[in-house]
């Protein structure tokens, strides 16, 4: 609901960013179509990319038959999925059951409206930025749009009429809301340094140095939160097939399931593009290349290449995590978000705000102060983990003491079960003439 209430406020300030809101209508239509086509093609490519990378990690071949290098395998799977029978469960709320996939998919595409792909270029004879639009609170617009996508998952689980789907929807809503808090706190340091919430102005502020380098804790927190936000392994607890069959989309099939599949992969691209924009310099070329020829590599259509390359590098991180780490337990996952990420984010925000206030109008070097605070944050994190391990060890000893086996607790000797500690007691048994043991 907060996302719906925020949209009118965000739309009101669109014309206040220089260079935006002046394009002819047909330019805006072409940009929107190109963004949609890019996201669909990236989804097909990312599915193939994930299967090939994971196969390589597991010493398998992966898709390699349909098309060159198997690139058309994702398209073939999509056609097969679309031709499958569409089933709606009898106990489902049919209207919401059909509406839920749309609520998940549409916001995933809309979030790309304020993502900058490049600088101002000559586009069909019109000077226009490679960005559909921008606004003074562009990052909050993405946040508001993304919050609407949660409704699709929750309503899908509730409307299916299935216990497993309902549990998956509840899990997903809880973890997405929890990790959105940590993600939002990771953005605060960027806003303080850039002095703006506009995506284009944040990219312009990183002309000399990327925020991913000087705001490393914020970047790391965002990377963790974006994996939890998109329900990807090892945080894919809303779809845990070992416990919930398939989670919130257990009862979905055919095109409705394909929409959820599409929304997941587009959301991966969205959070990766947002990380690129806020922390990795956006469409700007990496340092060695920009130092060689900044005028050529950061102008024209070349920046689109750098932007897509950074996004694909972050997509590889998603795939790498899926092929490497096992799934977390749900209580561990939620405790990590609330007890680790959020406190560390708050401490880091206080540190960044203190640096800004100390260096304002004075001769202190911010980089040294940031490095000092980063070291303190790392030490704080290590102390928290060490304390947690000590607490777990103490709890384990207490549980072992409580579960210690007592052979004579019932009044007669009983042998211990496998894994039980007899505590040094000797259990003897004799048979009486009647056959009973004493």
C-alpha cells in the first residue's frame, strides 16, 4: 500500500530533472519498447547462462543442442511451457489467482523506467538521454514499484487454496519485507554522498570514484539483501521444494507459471542494474579503460556495453551463489537479516553521517575516515559472529546436559538409544523365572 500512495508524489516531480520530460512521444514509445525487448532477451539469455554455468560447476555439459551453443533452449522451453494445459484448482479464488502473476510481472518491468543506460545521444535525429525518464526521487520510485510485486506473490499463495502455497506466500512476504529494510538502509549512505535520489545524478556523482569502493559496507549489505529480495538461492525459502513442494506457485501451470518465472529473472536484472547504477558507476567505463580514452568510451552508445557488462557480472554472482551454497534454515535467514544486516547498516549510516559532518568545510580526508570506519565495522561484525558462536556452543552444552540419558529414570533399567549418552551408568539386566527382566 505504501508503494501505491507514493506513486503520485513521485510522478509530480518528473520535469524538475534537466534533460528529461522533453522527448517527443514517439521517442518515449521507442525507448519503452526497446527496454521491454532488452529485458525479455536478457531473461532468455540468463536462463541459458545459468544452466550452462551451473553445469560447468558440476562437470556437466548443459544445453548445447538447440541453436548455436544451445542459445535457443530457453526459447524452446518457453514455447513448451506456453502450450501446456492451464489448470485452475477448484478451491482457488479464480480472479485473484489469475491477477497475481500479472501483479508480479508488471512492476518488474516498470522499475526500469528510471534506470540510465547511457549519456545523451543522437537518437533518430533527437538529442535524448539513454533513459526513459527520471525524477528527483528515482530510487524511491523503484522501491515503491518493487513493493507492489510482493502483493503478487502473497496473493498467489493465498488464492491457490493450498497449504503449501500459503506458507510459501507468507515466507516470501516476510523475507522480502525484512530484507527491503536492510536494502533501504544501504541506499542512505549513497544518498548522503551523492546529495540526490535521482539515478542519473547518482551516476554523474561517480565520475571520479565509484561508491562501491568508498562505501564498501553499503555495497556488501546491498548484495546480500538483493539475493534475499529476489528469493534466490541460498535464500529461496519461499520455493523450497523439500518443504513446500514449490512454494507460492505450486498450483500454477502454463503461462501463469511462466509469468512468475519471467518476473523472477527480470527482478534479478533490476536489482543488478540498480547495484550498477548506485555503486558501480552506472554506464561509465571501468577505470583502466576510462583513463585511456574517457571522451570516446563514455560517450555515444559505448556506455550501453559497459552497463550491460556490469549487470551480467552481477547476474553471474547470483548463479555462482546458487551453484555453491546450500539453502539456509528459515529462522537462521530471518535472524541474519534482523540481527546482523540491519544493526550493521545503522552503525554504518551513523559513521557516514559523522564523516560528512566532520569534513564539511574542513580539511579532513574522507577516504581515510571511511577506511577507519570500515575497519571498525569489520571488527564489530567479527565480534558479533564470535559472540554468536559462543552462545550457540553454550546452548548446545545446555541441551546436551538436559538430554543426558538416565537409565533408571522409569524405575527400571533401559538401554540408551543411538546417540544418547549413558553418562557412565552401567545398565544390567537379569531374567526371572517368569521371563520378566529386572
